[in-house]
C-alpha cells in the first residue's frame, strides 16, 4: 500500500524482542487494535469480492490477498488477545463500489483510504520487527496482485474519454447557444436531443473507422471502442438535456446543465485518477476549463445571432 510504503521508508524498526499486550502503553494498545480491525475488515472485503466476481483469475488473486490479510489480523490478535469483527458498513460500501464501478476502482480506492492505518502503524511500527515484515509483504505481494487485475472496460478508457469530452464540449456549448437563441426549454431539449443523438452515432462511427484503420489486434476491438464511445456520448447527452425537461425557465435550465457538466467531469476524472493512477487536478481543471470556455463563447454567439437575425420564438 502506498501510504504504508511511505511510512515504512520514513520510520526505522528497532531490533527488539517481539511485543506482547503487557508491554504496550494505552496508546500502543489502541493502535494495535485499530490495525487489527483494519486487517479483518480488508480480509472480509477481499473474501466477499472473490465470491461475487465472475473472472476466476481475479477471484483467485483476491482470495490470496484475503488470506494475507487474515494472517496479518491473526498476528495482531495474538498480541491484543482479542477477537474483532469486520466493520459491516465499510465492507458493504466497498463491495458495492467494486461491483458498480469496477473491481480495480474499488480496490484502489480501498488502498487510498489508509489514513487510519498510517496513524496506527506510526505508533506501533518501532515495537516489533514482525510489523516491518507485514508492511514489506503488503508492499511486495498485494501491490503485485492488484497490478495483475484486468478489467475490459479499463482498456477502453480512451474511447470513453473521447465520447465524454466531445459530448461535454459540443453539447454544452450547443445548449448554451440554443438557450439564448430560442429561450424555449422544450424546443431547446428537442433540438439538443436530436443533435446529441446524431452526434453520438457519428462519433461512434468515426471511432470504429479510426480503430479499424489501425489494423492488427487493435482493429479487432473496433466495435467495442465504438460502443464505449457512443454510450459515453449518449449518457452525457441525457444528463445535459435533462434539466430542460424538468425546469421551466431557460436560464435555470442552463445553470443546472452547467453544474451537471462540472459534476460529470468531476466524477469521471476522479474515477480515472483512482483506477489508472493519474493526476486528478490537472485533468479536471483542463477538461472543465475547455468545456466552460466553449459554453460561454456559445452563449455569446447565441445572443449575437438572436439580435442580428431578430429571432422570435
């Protein structure tokens, strides 16, 4: 785990006798119990996930990780002399996230949430050489297994990015221009849906032809690349047009659409930053600035067109 890895590098381990519960201070005892709690919770999460995923290779990897976490839990149990149960809510949450957003995302998100583990291990790391061994095993074995996980949809992130980015930039801009030019929410929704659906099919077709032209193994993925691009575009279209079907005032609709676009950008870039270990801030602000810049420009164009052409709807 990255945080535990940094902690290991930062602190040294003294070569003393193995600790026991009688040797621990109140603070150290609390930290040991917390470490024990985290290990049994992670063991339960990995074990539950290994039973619900279909890919047998990934299931085997998760069972191996779960077994390591069980051993780590037992180490702490031997010291504290207590038996603890996994945190039900935490287990249920990460199992849900992993099934809904993908196994890789769920596990990497779990590994990022190690603030409590860091505090616990900071307190007890110097007490026993066995703690160092556990951390080394976490770093060498668990990271290796997580890196081996494979999920099909993560191989098509580029296609999803293409679909999302085009939909956010093109449709948000188009809706902004239409909002001031037409000032009729139902009409704007109608034009936006027609434009968005046509654009999604065009984008999917372009992605298919582009991937097909690459030849070789990549060409065999052309249909799936086109599918992911088109679906990403359509979902974004639906979210951006939805406010025009709910609210009455066209400016309220535009404001909600802009907020929706920001939320889509936020969610997607956070997902990618976790699943693919990429920078979140840079990608988010770049994508948000591009989309909002086009929106503002398109809104101005809509104003000019309405005034120049004297459009009345």
